[in-house]
C-alpha cells in the first residue's frame, strides 16, 4: 500500500481481538489483513489487553513482517505499554502489549508519519483533538531514539504550559507528577511523571481549564561542526570604531564559555549553568566559538578574528551538558534567565526538532519576546545535502518574533544549501528572514586559540552581533524594528529566492546607514482556514 502524503493510518477496535487461555489470538481473516498491510510497508495495528507482562510480551510476541532485529518497550503517558519492533529492512511496527489500568479498551489509533510509528490510545484522542496533548508523546519511534524507553528510564519528563493569569505554584502541577522547575515568564512547569502511576494524570488534565497543553520534554542537541584549528597571523590591532556594539549586551545560550580566553576579558557580566550542575565551562568549544563570532574582541589575534560586535558585553547560559545533549526544559530555563538578565540581543543556539511552530521551545520564544525588550536571534538549523530544501527549520527558529538566520558561503556569495528553511504553520510566515556567514567562520575556542566552523550556528551569532551594533546606535528601537531593518537592508543573493534566504545576506553597513525603514514584520503568505469563504479570499487579495 503506497504512502500518501507521508501519513498512513488505520483504526481497529480492541473488541475485535480475542483472548484464548491467556495467549493472544487473532482471527484468521484479521491475520491476513494485518499481513497485507505489513508486507506493503504499512503498520500492523493490534491494540490488545494481555495478561502477560509488557517485558515478557516484548520477548515472546511473534514477528509479523520479516525478521525483527530489535524490540523496545515504551510506556506512554496514558499508561499503555507498547512494543516497538525494528525489522531487518529498518522499518518499524508497534504492538500494544498492555492497556492502561482502567482503560475503556475502545481501541488504538496507530499510523506511520515520516517513517516514525505513532500509537494513540483512545483515552488520549479527545485531549489530542482539543490540543491539550503534544503528539510527540505518542511518537513511539522518537521516544525510543531519545532514550525514553522503559529500559532506559522509569519516568517521563514533561512540560506543562498554562493559560495567562494562572498562578504557577506547586499546586498547579497535574496530579501524579513531580515538579522539577517553574518558568513563571514562560507560563510553564517542568515535571516528571512516574511510569508506574498514571491513572490520575489524564483525569486531572481533562478537567483543568488552566492547563493549556502537556508537552514532551524532548531532547535537544548541540550542532557539532568540525572545528578546524587556525593560527592567527601577526597583525596590528584594528582601529576601534564607534560602531562596535559598545553599550549593548548579548546573551549566548549554548555549551558554555571559556571565560579565560583573552577575547572575553572584562566583558562577561554573568554566567549560568542550566544542566543541573554549577559549572558553565565550555568543554566542547561550541559556545566559546559562538560568543566569539558574536562579540569576541579578537585580542588574542591582534584584532584579526574579532566578532561582529567586539565592544558588546556578554551573558552566557549553558543549556547543553558536556556531551552536547540537553532538554527543552533546560533551554526554556535559559531563555527565561536571558530575558530577565537585561540582555538586548539573545543568541539562541538551541537545536530542537524540525518544526513549523507547534512546540514548546518556539512558543516560549514568542511568549518571552512579548514580555521583554530583547530580540531573539535563532539559527535555522541544518541538514545534509540529501535533505536540503525538504524540511522546515529546527525549533525554536519557527518563532514569529525571532530573527531566524540561515547560512551563506561568504567566499562565493551563494546560499549555503545545508541551511534549513520553510513556511511556518502559524500565519504562513517564511523563515529565515535573512542569512549570514556559515562557511569557514573563524572564532575563539577553549584554550586561547581559534578554529573555523561550518554551521548555521555562527551565522546566527554573526547576525546577533550585527543586531547588537544596530541596537547600540538606536537604543530606543524595538526588537521588531531591529529585526525588520536588518531584513529590509539585507543584500540580494544571486540565484536564490525568498524561501531560502529571506531578505538576503546581512549587510550591517547598509542597515546602519539607511535613514528610512519600515517595520512590516516577516514575509507571510497569510493563513486561510477551510472551508474558504468569498469574504476571506477577497480580504486575502487586498
């Protein structure tokens, strides 16, 4: 059965599955139907209630579509237990091996989307339809990839967002969870749900009007470009100019910083570790490189490798551990702290999942943007050549308020084709707004030296530095006006279009010199909800 639009599904009521003396029994006609779906590449869906344990079922249930090379067990937020089989050809299939205690056994909605298997028990469908549960909570393939299977952990990390005006005390947390962190400005709580006790959770979420949505606290990962060491050539320190960002502060959220590097001497105002430790030291080199591209003084290179805003000050948040892994809740904590720090520009080097805007990171950026005077600058993220142009940006780059930045090869003047881009779901906005150098970008690294990198992360850092310089000249400008000016004055990029480069390549000289600008926001195709009306279409044409 061919896939249509990357999404295939089928629904079967649990009553169609019988039990015979404790063993799973599937009627012959249903077995043939399931086999047909599976061999065609679709998903065999068997919602069952079984007296055997989930772990035993994972080991003993029969294969239905070729050799099973790996099986994982995942307990969903509903309490239903799912076995995910990976077949020899890399495809996956899922089986509900135990329904949640007290479940109505009304069935399970299972489907494959973009190669991932989703299992949505009937008990969750009303909340999913109402938008109160994150669909990622039922992406069994992704849960296993992120280490949320039952063999890896006994709890599920969640983020709960609340409606405006909710008092976020410990009493606001849903029943049956443990509170980990409170994000008052982002209107969210980070909680942990034990996998063995879930009956009261959904019941509480259903009846609560103050809860906006329950999200998976998904893993984030630092972009790890190959850092190639560079030797600074002897040069005379460049002449200090008034356009160096002095008076502006840039917050950098990444892997930390080497505060002892000469390029940051006397200009780091605050540092914070959000990974559960108390050491914002950068052991991967990525955060140090980003901070340098944005605001390094170039002192260790005689000014040769100074950043875009060498006079700006820095505040640095560590949102990845020393392996380059993180959680969305760590990133949200960093975003909130950066906004509260008084930073004028926030360089958000956080890489979440590919998104069109419906994720907690993106929504946190938009919420915090509305409550602060800071401009959030976010790289688009990047893909391999085989994926270029086929995906949307990484979270939180879909945030409408953010200045989202793609990459350009400064040596050739062409768009860097590993940059992500796309049209966002909310309002049809086009991302990125502009592009900046992403190829062979040189910045400081721990230990006092320098290295070059290929990534959209230094592109975002360069744009953040440019925004800081523009802010220093116009401290009374709003974040949206800074963003609009940088996008409107960007240089055209040959053989590229708005979908990939936005306004074009950042041109700070023109942004500083142009006397007139228009605050029009991002490019957008608008949004129409079906069924379309004649009035809507006429309004759209105006």
